[in-house]
C-alpha cells in the first residue's frame, strides 16, 4: 500500500496490540476475555498484512511459531482445568490462595486485578490460543493468495 | 432407515409438546450466578466467571473447535504444495 497507509499502520499497530492484550488481561474485571482480546490482537496482525503485504510480515511471523504458541495455549488451558481435578474438573482452586486469590465485595465495585483465581490464567491461555490461531489463519491465507497471483 | 427416521421425528414432535412453556418455571440458575459469582469465583465479570468457571467444559469444546479449524486451514494452505502445482 501507499506510504500514508504504511505510516499510519505502523503507528496504530501499537494501540491495536496493546488494546488486545489489555482486554485479555482484564477479562475478569471488564467486558471481554480471552476470545475477544485474541480477536482484537489478530485484527492488528490483519492491519499489518494489509498495509505491508504478507511477504514482509512473514519474515518476522512464521506460521509454525504461531502454531506452537496456539498448542501451548491449549495445553495450559487443559492443564489448569486438570489442576482442580482433586474436587471437580474446572474447579477454581486458586480462590482464597495467595495467587490471584482476593475475593471482591459483593455488588458493583471497581475491583482489583489480583482476584478471580485461575480465571486470569485461563484468559491468558485462551487469548494466546485465539491470537495465534487467528493470526495463523490470516497469514496463511494472505500468503496463499499472493503466491497464486505470482504464479498466474 | 425410514423406521429410525420416523422414530426420530416422532420423538422430536413429542418433545416439542412435552417441553415446559417458555420461562414458566423461573430459572434459579441465573439468580444463583448473580448472587454467588463474586463470592465463589472472585471475578467481578460474571460473564467470564460463567464462561471459564461454571461452564468451563463448554469453553474447552469451543477451544477444540477453534483448534480444529486452524489446523484445517493451515493444512489446506500449505506453501510447498502451492509452489509444486506450477506446471
């Protein structure tokens, strides 16, 4: 794309990625969570692909690294689910402990980030999984279309 | 085939008549979650506490579907295969 689009994209990509990570990290306090934040992050990757072209993005973002990231996110998620197996599958075993263990007062309150037990970790795991998966889909499809254009 | 299909359709119709009317027994589940989500899971966002705690198993299925979709798309658009097509 033109120089204007590339300059604006390289400025706005910071805000898009930070907003995605913010939605993932604050999933237990504000609307959003792992899936939504991962989708926002992947839309930042889509902005990069549109502005700079998939070949240049592919130099620093390989799809096998993304698939490793996605599989590790899935493994962390299932591992956390098995962590509560002493009582029941998906038991929130960190509530009341020293890690993310604060319990907020009932009713509307601003809350603090150090709450909710395993839910922040699950948000991070699912967010990792979704951002890597959607970015891999976008990158692989964009690469395939550019290759087909070259060959024709 | 026809017998099993007719049994299945008959079962669906019978269940459609046997199901309770919409909203008739007021559900206790939502009240329970609104009352107890903050004290049980510690999350201020009750939606996230449902998604990742009360119904975590559904989220596991959702993640599995996404994983299968990504695997299929990445396998479909492999680069080596595309560059080998060139006649």
